[in-house]
């Protein structure tokens, strides 16, 4: 199963069901050389961390935080800065390098 299909299976979403949903994409560089590509809607999305896609859902918190269902990964965004954490691993500080740009699924 290729990664995008795996993401769809994990998220329980299909692009047909999300047709017309406004989304934004952004690229972040993190400590240790990790590059994140975040494709997010107001409720869910996906994050490419290195070579792994994570399906994420927005948490009900004041900060913009997203979490994967299968393994706890967290992306917290605050303007041009973000943090990324996989499981109980270290929290990596990230910096926006490619601004958000809106698109539709």
C-alpha cells in the first residue's frame, strides 16, 4: 500500500468526501535537519515528516495542535514557529520556510 493510500485509510477520509474543503500547505525546517510538509484543513490533514506521512486530526485546545490516531505525534503551530514530537521523543523546534498557501482538495 503506498503512503498516500495508507494516509487515507488511517484518516478514514477520501478526497471525494473532502471535495471543496479549503486547505493550506506549509513547509517547516526543524532541529536536527528534519523537514515537515503540512497539508492541513481546519479539522484534519497530513504531515510528511522526513519520509513518513502522518494523518492528523485537530485537537480541541487553544493552540493549533494536530495528533495522529495510531502513534502519538503532535504538531503545534504558533505563527512562523512550530514544534513537532513523535511519541515520547524530543520536542523539535521548527521554523516556517515556505508560507502557507491555500488550495482545495
